[in-house]
C-alpha cells in the first residue's frame, strides 16, 4: 500500500489541521474548520489538483492544495461540513481488470 502523504503532495499556504485516510474504496480528507460556514468554503478540482479554500473565524482566507492520485474518480467526490469538520470523500476508480456483470 502506498503512503498517502506521498500521494497527496500538499501545497501549504495557511495550514488548517487535517487528517487523510484511505480504504479500498475511497480516500477521506477531514479538515478542522471551527466556526466556518458552508457558504464560506470552496472546493474545486482542476488539472487533477484538489483545492480547498475557506474564511476562518478571523475572516482570514485559508487554502490547501493536493495533487490527486490517478485512481480518484473525479465525478464521485462528495463533501459535507458538520460540527466544524469538513469531510471530503474521493471515491476510487474501479482499477480491477475483472468485474461481475449482473443478469436481468
């Protein structure tokens, strides 16, 4: 298994606390953003780079960038903000050479 911190090569401007986890199906990024409102958060992916921006309680713009691994399904990224924790889930592509086809 690859070291997740080598996969997500983070570019740090201001440094919000975060945790990155990986399982068989997805990567999960949890960013600690106390007091931040949903409307003050921006999450974008461009050229395989995930950028998270938000205004903290002091109205200071914070930012974090990650180079995404090649196995991330860019159309299956979800995010939620709850109790000061921004959780971003990045689903993995099906990289197996074998799939099971159901019969109707």
